[in-house]
C-alpha cells in the first residue's frame, strides 16, 4: 500500500508525534493552519468515514479529546476546530481517515467557512421533508 500515513505509522517516514497508543497516532501537521495543528489517525488503515470501523472511530475521537485539551492548556488557545473530510470533493487529500485538530486564537485570520457566500436557504418545510427522507 502506498499510503503516506501508513508509512508514518510504520516509521518509514518521520513525524512529530504528540500522542501514540496501540490504536491511534497523532502528529503535528507539516503544513499547519495554526501553531499546534495536529492530525489524529487510526493505525488500522481506513480510507474515510464510510470505511472506518466503529471501534477505530471511537479510539480516534477519544484521543482527539485528550490532545485538544493538551493543546488548549499548553498553547493557551481561544478555541479549537475539529475537521474531517471524506473524498476529493470534500478536499480529502490523503486517503487515510484523519481528524484535524486546529488550535484557534482570537483574530488569527484563519477563515474556515461553514457557510459560503450565496448559500441556499431552503424553506423549513423542505428541510423537514429531507429529514424524513434521510431517516424515515
């Protein structure tokens, strides 16, 4: 397998580890959005949210909570973003499930937009109908 994160897990590629146990590895992002930007990955390869096991996902989020608290305490962050992308259309670049922990600071200038300019705003009735389709 030619997965850069699997190579980091195996030690073929070095990383700045901030956490490791038998199931999860977390390391500083080499292209950080902010100081302390950390990636949390399962040691068992899974491409995305649709591929990862429930157990691996639980391990990642529990580790992420621990790491986020450490980042907050050590770096005195004003906030934390947790981000995770699935598939190229969602800007997933490395096809190994990973959760970004991005420390945030007042006036840091980092723009992580939840709403895009010109976003749709459907009538509430449409939302209710869609909700019933998704979970009948």
